[in-house]
C-alpha cells in the first residue's frame, strides 16, 4: 500500500505542531506502508517563503517531494481579511480569499495530487485550515484521510470547513473533544474516523542531575515547555506564578523551555533556557515537580503526553476542553480556570509528593494505554483496513 | 492571604484523596467547593504583577507596525475611510450583494412564517388544554356533589334500616305476647 502524507511544511528543523506530528506518524507508518511526504518548500510559517530546494529529498528514509509556494503571505493583508471574516457577515468568496491568503498556496502540489492520484492508495492530509488540505481533499475526496488538528479558534466556524469535514474518506482525530467539536459543527458523524493522536519520542538516556548541573538550577521547580507566546497562555502563567509566589511564599521556581516572542518578566525564580535538545528537555522534565500547560487552544498537547510518559503530573488550563478532558480521563492532572483554582491546585500538588507520584503513575498508564507508537500504528492500520473492507 | 499563611501547605485530610484510586474530578470538585465556601471578603482579588511589554507581540503585528510602507498604508486607509461606502459601492459587485441580501430576507421571512405557524399551533393547543381543564374542573365538582348526595342517601337508608329493625323487634315481641294469650 502506498500512502502520501501531505503537510504544509516538512523537515527535521520543524520542532512542533502538526508538522512534527505528520513526520512522526509518517516515519512510524513506514514499517507498514510505502510512505511518501508531499509538501511545500516553505520553512517560515508566517510568510511561507520558498526555503528548501525544489524536488525530491529523503528525510529519515522517507522520500519528500517539495513543491513551490506560488505566493508568499502578506501578513498585514491576511490579518485584515481574517479580522473581516471573523467579525462580519461575509460570502463564501471571502472565505476562499482568506484561505488563498493564508496559504501556503501551492497549485503545483495540488496538480501533482490530481495527476498522480492513481499512484497512491491514500493521501493523509494534516491540518484542516491550510490550502493543501482544502484543495487536496477536493481533488481526491475518496482517497483523502484528514487529520484536522483542530482547535477551538474562530476560523473553524467558517462555512468552507463545515463542508470540508463532510468530504474526506476518513478523519483521524486527536482527541475526543476535537471529534465532538467537529461533529457538532459539521454534522459529519457518518464519516468514518477514530481518535488516534500521536505518540512521543522518549530518548533512551536522560538525567535530571545533568540538567541541573548544566543550567545551575537547584531546588524545586515546575516546568513549561513550548513556544512562549500570548496565544499559549504564557502571559497569564507569568501573572499567576508571580502572584502565587507573593501570596504563598513557597520556594518554587518556574523553568521555561522553548523559543519566545513574549517579554519574560525579570524574576530570580523564572528561568528561561531557550530551545533544548530532546534529551535535555526530558532531563529537565525529569527533574521537575510537574508540568504547567497554560494554553487555551490545543487539539492535543504533545508536551502533556511527554510529561505523562515521564510520570509527571500536569497542571493545565481548564478553559481548553481538550486539556481538561485529558486530565479527567487520565486522572493525572489538575486544571484551573482562574487564579484561585490555580493557587489551590498548585499548592495541593506541591504539598504532596505522594499525590504527585500517584498522578504521575496514572499519567504513565494513560500514555501507555493510548499513546504508545504500537497503539497509534495499530489505529491507523485498523482505520485503513476498515476503509478497504468498505470498498 | 496574611503573613501567617505564607509558605502554607495543605494539611493531611484537608482534601479527601484516595491515593490508590485518584479521582481528579472529585478532587477538583472539593477544591472548587473550598473556594466557594470562602467568605466574600476573603476571596482573592488577582492583581497583575507586571505588564507584559511584548518584545514582539505577535509576528503579524510586527509586520503591521514596521516600515514607511505600513505608515503610508495606515494614512491612506484613514484618508479613504469617509469614502469607503462609495468605494465599496463602486468596487463590489452590488448586484450580487443585493441578490444575497434578498435571499437572506426571503429566508428570514420563511423562517418567520414557520415560527408564526408554530406559535398558532401552540396557541391552539394551549386553548384546547384550557378547555380540558375547565371540563375536568366541572367534572370533579359534579363528582363531589354526587358523592355528598350519596353519603346523605346512605345515612337516610341506615336510619330507615335501624327503624325497621326496631319495628321488627316490636312486632316479634307482640307476636310472642299474642301467642301466650291464645295458649292461655
């Protein structure tokens, strides 16, 4: 069976989001199928400027075909159109104009899919909101499997997407909440699908001592891993953490790992370490008391799964349905919706090593049950088998 | 929170936890209840500790605010704002918008018709229900009257039975007295 994984960007340098999700799934499914990746030449997710060379490249054993982006994104124009369609009554044409402007607009990629549809059994499209998924699924609806990676942001309400979710041959959801949201929005219950998600790549060696020594971090700390951004709820996290420190006086530190586009408040107990390797990231996680996940929008938090894989409890933003649902299902994380809940939940977790251990254990069990690569691969295989039988 | 509470920790048993079988939903409920039980004055007012001056608020904004081109664009947009309805009228496909508006109005009218038909139906049902209620009311009233009558009738009959019993007893005695007289 030959399957193409279609994604807006693809490369070893891309360290998160749907792109990493796509690469990991493609690399694991290589054991079972003949896999190819179809993508654009873009690296910068703001402008989609052509960066990688055109043509065929092999990454971790997977042939990657890159197609040129015909039009770079004008962020100002895109912002204006998005504001208009989100806040005003508009036409389908406006939504299509928004999609075109959002990009990465690559007609050669869609043309390739159309011309070579007989060469592949299935096309797995990642991220519903981009040009490649919308036009790709329109080109090959009977062979298209969509991995929406949808969050509860305003653009999911657009009419073009309601139709899109009713088109593909199957949908692979990241979480139960994502499935419910998409089903409610587009009444697409009849489309075959499954909640699958993604596994985690856990390095074979990691050590908290090495991390502490290298970055000179001593004492207890909680950790945040990911892009330090307002959209990820980091500004609220800083507010809450500083207020928590002042109110409770607990000697706790906050360690931040990831690139930042937000000003981090200067405080002796807040340590920003920038982007770290996987090994160092897990070492940091291993030394922490818990992971804080303040994000408002997630379709599946890979970092949360990594924390559970490392037997660490999580304190998540309860206003994100997916995180809240996962905490409740796994019994491995608390959630907060305001400062008081943040304070109480964090104090409770910090006060009881026994509770942290028990929750970490639950997290590990939840991860092993749902998110090991064997389970993920099996779910993809079962879904495709089901589609084959239907045929 | 006052100074004494600084550095506080949860005491054993403050929140009931079954460590063998952690139930996050239950613990979160207890936390929420605990917060809700606090007197109003004791509720914490969250105050910002710092103003997040963003180094680059969002990459989009960065693009938006930089360069002479962006400035010129903003000035042009401001200048053309008063004429925007006219520009829209000249540029946009008025016919398509008009047609769309008519379609929306038509759809709204249909919806209104449907809703008013539903309201009429509900109104009729309501009236019917009211009639039924009235009938039930008079029926129960009649039943009460009839039951009262029956009760009175029953009392009368009981009385009559008692009188007849006494008459029967008297007649029995009289019969025995007459028999005695005859036998003498």
